[in-house]
C-alpha cells in the first residue's frame, strides 16, 4: 500500500480565515513533506518532517504553520493567506532517508479569495 | 545554468512510437534520481528510480549517464495513456531531504 491521503480535496477560504490541511500515511514512513505547486510549474518544497521533527523549512511565510502530531499525520495550518497562495498543496512521504522515493498524496486545491 | 533542466516539449508522437526524454543536472555529486509522471491537475506519481546500472520496467527504460550528467527515460510502444508530464527529480549527495525537480516534459500521444 503506497497510499498517502489528503483532506480536503478542495478548499476555498477568505484572507481572514483559519483552516487546516491534513495528510495521512500508513506506510511506516518516517519523513513527510509539504509542497506547493502552481499551474505548469514543478512542486516547490515547503517543509520536511523527519521522525516527527521539523527538519527543513524552506523560508516559508509564517502564515503557513506545519504540525506533525504523530508519525502518520501531518497538518498544515493556514492563517491570513493571500490570493497568491492559491495553489495545489501536496503532501508526500518517504521511507526514511531524504533521498528515498517520495509518494505523493492527491493534494488539496486551495483557492484564497 | 539551472540545477536540473528538462526540455518542456511538448513531444507529440503517434501511438506505437518510441520516445526519449533527457534530464540534465549540474551537481556532479548528485546521488539519487527519479522519474515521476504527473497527469493534469493530479499528483506526481513515482514512475521509476534511476540506478547506475539502469532500470527497466515493461515499456519504460531509465538510464543514468554520470559522465555527461544526465538521466534519460525511454518509452517504447507509446500508448494514449502515456500522455502526461514527466518530471525528473534529483537529490544531492549526503542524504539531503531537498529534491530538485525539473520543470517537466510534456508528452502527447495521439492516435
């Protein structure tokens, strides 16, 4: 089973809203990732969690706040977003080492109005 | 020079054709390489890992050329369902968690 699940599939939010994106995997992977992808561009890495600890933050604005409650779950809390934050947000996981294959979830398509 | 470069295409080929894409990388110490396939408005899906000895899976063959710093993906007997964007992903040496994605190569297979 190489499944990563994400909820919700679609999200529309205003600039003053607070919302959260959720990601789950049950493959026993110890590394989990958040990516942002705009149309016709490759995914851009935002955060990496390794063994439930934040190991990489790619200079992401503080209006994005990641959380890893346990080894299977990854959240991305959103607050005071801007319209330019509208994108596909992808979660991924990998076995352990950073250079392993990554498995992506279906993504959350976010629109900020 | 960009770290990872791909010809964006599109590559427009008839069903049954053989098509090949290359992906060049600038960091000679890079150690892990992958091909992903991404359909429109969907997530990237792992297609193949690229090993030093090459890798073949059915109609798909991936090769690594360290001397010239590129990886390749060959698709034989193209199917309509192969139409997608193919992304190459490169990890630098040292177990870095930060992959570098190419921009992707668009493939359109027509009847």
